[in-house]
C-alpha cells in the first residue's frame, strides 16, 4: 500500500472536477484519434467511457479487453474503457505498444512505427479478464511557458491536431494552452483605453511572444498584425475544443502585472514600476525595460479579473486552472536567471511592486509575502471563483538562502490548500519536494525539464525518470498529484519523453535496461541484437547524465566562442595533452576561461562511438525505417560534434604555439566537420532549416508579414536579441540548432571568418583583431537574419551511406 494521503489532497482532486465533454463526445474524439493514426483499423476498436465508475471506481484508469461478441460493434476486436477520452486513447496506445509492438513519436523524431500491427481481424487477444491500468496520480502535465515560442510558434491547425493526438496517446490531461492570448489582451487593454498603436510597442514578434508575455521585453520582432491576432485566436478555439472533447483540462494564462507603458500615463496613481534591463546590449528603450503593475494595487485585481472574464467570454468555461508567470528581477532576492546559468527563461512566481532593480529584498516578512500571494490569487478568483493557481517552483531552489521555511509557507499557504499546484520543474535533477517537506502540504507535480532553447542534443537521465516519480509518490505524506514534462523545446530525444509519459501510469520503478530492449524493438519494428547492445551503451553513456548540470548545447560549432585567443591562453596551456575523448565518466571544460562556452560532455565519447558502430552494423536490416534513420543521423551528429569541440581546442593550442601549419590543419578539419555534418543532416527530413523557415512564411497573409515572420524565425535560432556593430546579442545561439542549411550558411561562415583572422594574426605577427572580427561577423549575421535565401525542405542523400562514410573518415 502507498503512504497515507493528507485530506487536503483528496479535497483537491474533488475541487478540480470540471465540466468535461459528454461520454459520447469523448468516445467520438478517441475514435477520431484512432482514425487519423491507423485508419485501416478504425473499426477494430470500441471505446467506452466509464461514466458510472463500474470499471475504474474513484480512480482514473483504462481497461483493455477483448470484444466477446462483436456483432453489435461493427467488427470491433478490442474494447477499451476508461475514465475520460484521454484514458481511452492512452489505453489504445498501451495496447498498440505492448500487444502489437508499435511505436509512436513526433514526426520530427521519426514518427510512428505501425508496420508491426497485425491486420484487422488478426489483432492479438488480451488474456483473462483483460488488463486494467490505474493512474497512481491523477495528472499528466505538459509544456513550458516558452515551448509556445521555441516549438509551436509556426504551427497551423493540421500540426496542432497531430500534437493533441500525441498528447492523448501519451496520457497528457493537463496541458498549457497559451496560443492566441494576445487577441484577448487586445480586447482587455482597449477597455482600459489603450490604443492599437500602444499595443504595437507592447507585444513582441511571433517568435518572441513568450518573453513579451513574461515582461522580459516588448516590441522585439513586432508589431503583431491584426491578421496574426485573429488567426491565432481562431486557432486557440480549435485547440481548446479538441482538448475538451478528449477530456483534457487546459491550463490558461492569467494576469502577471505586465502592462503597456501607456498605463503609467493613463493611471498615474497606480503602483506601476518600470523594470530594469533584461539582456539587451545597450538598454534600447524600443524593447528594454517593461512595466509591472503591483499585485497590491486595486487596478491589478481589476485587470486580472477582466482578463479571466474575457477568456471565458471567448472560450466558454473550459478550465479552472491558470498559470501565473512573471519576470524575476532580483526582487525577493531572486536571481533573474532560470536556472542560475540559463540567461533568459524566467519562472512563474510571486512578485511585488517595489524597486525591482535592487539586489536585496525589501523584506522577508512572511505576512508581507502572504498578502501578495493572496492579492495575486484574488485577481484570478474574481474572474473565476473556482480558479486554481499553477506555479513553477524553481525559485525555492535557485534562491534557497531567501526562501526558508517561513517564507515558503507564507507564499504556499497564501491561498487555500487545493487552490494552488506547484510544478517541481527540475525534479529529475534538483527535486525540491525533498527539501520542502512536500511543499508544506501543497499539491505538486513531479516534472522533467530536460531541454533548453529547443537545442538538438542527445541527453537524458533515464534512471531518474524511471524512479523519481515513484520515490516522490511513495514518500511519507506525499502531496504529489502528477507527472509532468516541461521542456523548452520538443521534437528531440523521444526515448526520454516516452518513458516519462509512461511514469504517469506506473506505480513501480522501471528496470530501464529491460524497458529499452522492448523500446528498441517497438521503435524499429523488429528485434536486433546489435541494436539492443547499442542501446545498452547509450543507456550507460548519453542517457546517464548524473553530474547535475542542465544540458544546454554549447558545442563550438553551434555556439562559437566570441573571444580573443589571448584571453584564455593560460587555461589552454594547462590543458595541453588532455583530451575530452578520454575514458573519464564525464568531462566539463571547467578549466577554460569563463568567457569560453562550456561544451557539456558527461560520458565516454569512445563508448558512444561503439554504439554508433553497432547502429551501422545493423543498418542493412533497417534501411527503410524512418525511426532508425532519425536515430542514426542524430547519433552520428552527436559523435561528430563532440569531436569538433576537441578539434577547435587543438586549433587554439596551435595558435598559442604560433604553429601556423598546425592551425591551418585543425582549421581545415573543423570547417570540414561542419560541412560533413550539414551533408549528414540533409539526408533526413527532420534536420532541415528550410522546414522552419517555410512554416513561418506559410502563416503570412501579406508580403510584409512574410518578411517579418521569416526575420523572426531566422533571428530566434541565431542572434536571438539585439546587437551593436561590435557586440553580439547576450543571448546569441541560445536557441541554436543542428539543421542542414544553418550549418553551411551561418555556422560555417562564422567559423571561417574567425579562423581567417587567426591565421592572418600569425602570418602578420600581430595581435588578434577581435573588434574587426566582431564587426565582420555581426554584419554578416544581421544580413543573414534579413535574408530571403531558400533552403531545402526535402531530404537528399542516403543517410546510412553518409554515416558509414563519415564514421570511417573520422573514427576508424
């Protein structure tokens, strides 16, 4: 038996009882998912909502059984019963995985492997009385507040429909739903006499909306056209409708205090503070320094209430759960970075309207903190009396010196128990529930963070995923109510997310090595001894990061150092003879100057290459498998990128020794690696810059929108934010991508220019011209951001042959 649950948690589950779609609507929605996923088997399954609780009782569950008499079910062979539409679809996925050997992932990670599903009329029977799977905790949460910008920004309904299907198949029943909120804000702010021109300088561009919403910036990449606002609002209505049909509980935004600049003129007596600079290079007022309305001001409650009511007017009464997010600028002593080493993601948390630029909190008085929390919740509850505040809990770790027990309790208990959920955002690495007495009785969700900036890098902690939620749930007096995935960007590392999603349905720890054996069989559609061995290597290396470092890809190809070689000469000399290709468990370039990016290597690269060789050995058996091709390309890319880090350091050592021949040799190899990786990535549809750019342009109605959207798309994955002639954006390369087209057209010229300046420095026996290099490079980057060149949207080349050739070239 599990631990006793406190009474407030039981009450909490009851408080979240909403008005779902009818049983018939949810059954029809589940059938729709099946029809889109596996149209040949549309009549092979029967779905039934357990509306009376005869199957699941008071829990959330699904049951899979055989259809004994299918004369009245249109030939159905398998009956799936469940609490909601999500449970029905989860049951379908469970059956397809564990009876039919199928696999379903995002299209951009290889898609679905359904060839192993037997034809209609031949589906495997379920033994005995069927199989019943209960959720040990009721909620499966999904998304980060910036995922909407890093991944979803250019999606149309067709892509969103596929994502909601994927959510349901994974068992997600508590997703963020942030699309289209600017259209709501437009209507709300106009009711406070804000004009469209005022809003032009308030909303960010499409690719930067997440940070405009949090009050990090304003106007950058904008303005938003009315076409965009109308288009996104219509899209949001479709998204919410489908989520509700499937029985999901969407999480909508609420008011954080972020207001247009004109508010300070319209309401001169209001408690409005101009916030400080957030990562600009020169505090340009066109996008720097937003305005925050304090939650203690009566106007805060008025605006917050108006926003909630306007959402209800547009969407109907679809949810009681709201996410409250705001920028943190050293108030309450909180770092503006999230986590401390990530420069631009800020969390949902309490704020107040004092001098936010100060580094010390105005007070740690619990009564004061409690009053602010109460004010924030009042703004939600005035608009929806059943509102529940969803709050990210990273601040309790990042500034533990301030958030002691009295301060944490003051915030967490500032609203009634059951009216707040805390996301333990980074629980796979830094679980806060352990150090906070389970958030002092407040319900929380165990979350996986995992990805930053939508970077492409193979990485994970599978052991933590397989055990962490179980440890949290079975701990004494647990208040855990769900499992969540909070990645900044999706469509990478499918193995991590499939296991995490399963943990929402498991009440025992998973033996990862055994699970990976079945995973590889399902993912590729057949068993293969060499593939199984390769995954054992990957499990011990790439997917076994235990160093506690959040993985943000800083490989030198995609985050090229903007630094003079003389500034880290002493560190390079110390490292002479040391290789990141050693057999050490991990190597983090901590000896190198803090100005130099720190590529993360937490595993033996030689072991990863062994996994690659095993993948290649099995290639002939999987040449037509899209899932195999994706994994092969990704693994080859990973091995080559880590090699390039060492080649870069070899080049810098040659420069320090004034060895021109050595510098030229290593330069050629580094640049050749960029070209070769680009060629490799071009052989798979899922690693193409062109797809990102074309999806952006496809949403445009006018030519001006087309130019703006392409600039937004290009800028987010490169310079990100503002720059001067000689200073790159402070966020440059944060959202870097290993995409064919981006490597050859952007990363290659950047590295080529830098090494050309290095070579000239040795040839002319003069110091490295850092400022000239920066002028040259930044000018090129800005031209590229405004460019219109077309890039491929279809793969070219044989991925298996290219990977084999590159493996022989670099690793033999």
